[in-house]
C-alpha cells in the first residue's frame, strides 16, 4: 500500500461525501435549527442576565464557538450511523475488500465527515453574524478557527466510526451517541468558564478535547487572545492521532 | 499453472460454536467459471468471505494465484472483484457516481476512467439510468450496477455471491452473457455462489456442492449428473392393467434397479444405466405377461443432483416419488 494509494482512497471518500451532500442538503439545514436556537434564544436571554463571568464578552458571543463546535461534532458523532447503515448493507464488506488500507479508509471518511461538518458551520456562521455576534475581523483568524472545527470534527467522526465498529447495530449506536454528546458539551467550557464548575467536573473538562477546541476557536473568533493556541492545537492533534489510530485498528472487525 | 483458487482443509467456526465450514478442499483453475451450490446456511458465503480476505479461517489454508488469503491479504485484494450477497452500492448518489467512486478507490487512471465507467454501464445495460439516483433503481438494476462496479476494475478473479438474485429471467440471461463475454475477453476467473441450478448448468465449467460446511460433490455439470447413476424409466400400461406386487419385487431385485414404484397405470423404475437395465426389466415384465404401449426415460437434472447430495430426500429410500 503506497502513500499514493492511501491519498487516492481518502480523496475518493471525501468526494463521495461531497456528492452525497450535493444531492441532499436538507439534513444540513435541519441540523442548523438547534444551534441557531441556542444562539438566538438561550444566548440572547442569558446576555440580559449577566450571570456568567465571560471576561467582558457578550454572552451570545461567548457561546458562539461552543455552539459552532457542538453542531459540527453532532454531524461527526452521527456519521457513525452512516457507517452502521453501510455495515447492514454490503457496502462496507465491499469497501474492505478493495485495495485500500484501513487507515486510509478511516481517516478518509473522518476527513469527509469533517468537511461536512465545516459546511454545517458555514451555515450557522452568517446567522451568528445577523444575531450581532462580533467576530475578530481577521480572515486568517477565522480561517484558522474553521481549521480547528475541521480537525476536531474529524476526530469525533473517528470516535464515531470506532463506536460503530464496536456497537454494530443502529439502536445501540443511537443510545451511546445520545449519551455522549450532551455531557461532552456541558463538561466543557462551551457555556461557562471552567472555573465556575464543581471540582470533579473541572477535572473532566480538562480531559475533554472539546475544551481545547472551544478555547482555540474562542480565541481566534471572539476574544482575539491566542496565547494558549499552541497548547490547544497540540491537544487537538494528539487527540486526532489517538482516535484515528484506535479507530483504524479496529475497523476491519466491523464486518465480522 | 497456478490455481486461481486453492483451498485446503479450511474450517471456520463462528463464536466457538457454529461450524460453518468443516474441512473444505477446493481447486479452481484459472479462467474457469466455478459454481458453488448449497442450501441456505451451508457455508457458501462464509467461504467467499474468507477467500475475499474479510476474516480469517479458524484453520486450514486458502490462496488465490499463490497468494495466501491471510498472509498476503493486501495483495489478494488487488486482484479480486467482489459482489456481496447484500446490496453494496450507495443509494443516495447516482449509478454513474457509484462507478466513478469505485474507479477512484481502485486507482483506475484518470485518462481511462470515463471510458471504463461508460463501458461498464453499457455492458450492464444501465446507460439510460446512469444519472438517476440509485434509490430509484429496481432491484435488478441495483444488482447490475453492483456487477458493473466489480467488472470496472478488471479483476483477475471475480467473486459473486448469488449474483442474479432478484433478476427476471431475461435480465439473468443478459447478465450471464455479459459475464461470459467479459471472461472471454479478459480471461477472468469467476467464482459464484448460487441457488439457481440452471445457471450452474449453463454457465459453469465446474461445480461444487456444499452441505453443512462440507463439500459433498464436485465436478462438471455432466459429471455430476452422470454420477447420480440414476435414470427413471417410465412404463405406461396399454390396457390399464397394473403390475402385481410379485413382479414389482422381481424388478426391484434386479441388480441395476434402485427402486420401482407404481403410479396408477404407470410403472416408474429408477436405474443406474437405462440402456443396460431396460432389456432386463422388459424380460421380467413379459415373462409375467404385462405389455406396455410406451416407455419413456428421464435423465437427471442438476436439480436432482442437488437434491441427492444436499437435499433431505434420499433416492434409494424415496417412497412415493422416485
Ligand atoms: N457472522 C456470522 N456470525 C455467526 N454465524 C454466522 C455468521 N455468518 C454466517 N453464520 C452461520 O454460518 C452458517 C453458514 O452461513 P453462510 O452465510 O455461509 O451460508 P450460505 O450458504 O451463504 O447461506 P445462504 O444461501 O442462505 O446465503 C450458518 O449457520 C450461519 O448462521
Ligand atoms: Mg450466502
């Protein structure tokens, strides 16, 4: 398996996802509703209360990175459902019989899901602008923030693929998917600073990759404070490498 | 010459309990079309999945063109095409797009890609619906698309798990004509699982029958049919006089006869070799004074072969039906 073959496989997987997206965009729109409500309703109301120390940032601005991340991660976490469905049909059997490495397949599909997730964020982004969220007016910062969204979503897609290859059925997968996503969101700095949490939760938040992602995106998009960007990026990249590897190692087992 | 497929003493036990394959030995010559027959749950799919490197056998060995399916699995995947028993195309993109993605996964060079895709569509008669979403296809169209995906990459061995399931007779015929012409053109070896005896009979060079994880018979279609050594001779009574019990027993006692039964005025005799048994039977009948207006003989079909080796019905002990 040459590097070339692997890239070819990855690009084919990304192309597949793009073609799917082009044929049916409704999912992207329906999935934009919930995050828009978070911003428009929860964010606007909480902005009036001033209960949470956001460091002088309006609350709606404060939660925008978290909401963007949540919506992209949502796409990724449920990407595993696609994999479960492909397992139930013969698609995965056939794919795993093709001359492609499992790493290329898993990473390719995770990246594909990451691309889909970025498209999701691109829909929410202008809505946030309309709601009056003030982004740092630096295109490089915004681009970098989207790169973070992409990297984190790709990682969560790999987790989802891993879960799919362990759980194997739709029902079990759904159960775990639901159980995972909200705690992940609440046990992070998406809605409130870590300092406000009870100590036990703080400990979880420090282990939560979402915390680093929120911190990076908030620095790049909202506060302009990028002093911790290097740490955040390191954490995200380590997270990606670990989950890509684990998901790939297990992937062939999905068809057994 | 290396064998396209060489399987030795292969076993597969699922979950430590289900013995799906129980010591399979099998050889497929390069360029042959090989039909693998067997009742539901006999292990056909299991063998194909091992040969296509989807999982390891519990014990034993299997290789394709000298490449071991476990040790050299990555190499094996480069030379095989595969259509699983279940649907294996993406329903939310078009047929054309499915082929395009597959051609990319398999690394068909970009210069040849378009042409290869078009050829595959044409071969399987899908040009008109190429740009429609696969979810609007009929079952037969989906199956044809799957075969098209497998042919696209011009594999050395093509594995087809019940390739024509759900196709109407004319579509089945068309698919097989295409497969055979493809095989002639490219020298592809084809290994297919099926329940359709006529397909195995018409299109295969060789057949193996599997039952409960064991190969119970193999050979060419005509060898298998001959191996039954069973032909049914039918004697139609002229005057409606039934053969009496004693004569019936006399016929049964003939060495070449495996059974004889009465069906109203018709006497059915199962024999190994009709041409040699016939004079003896006629001898017994005329000595007992029975005359017949017509004698017919039915040679066994592949269905009979299947029932004999893999079915529950036993020819020798068969009561009513021979
Ligand atoms: N993944 C699996 N896990 C456990 N048991 C399995 C699995 N796949 C097949 N089996 C069992 O192994 C045996 C052989 O199944 P297999 O699918 O190979 O049969 P088959 O000949 O292809 O049948 P069919 O004609 O119905 O497709 C059956 O008893 C089946 O229940
Ligand atoms: Mg089967």
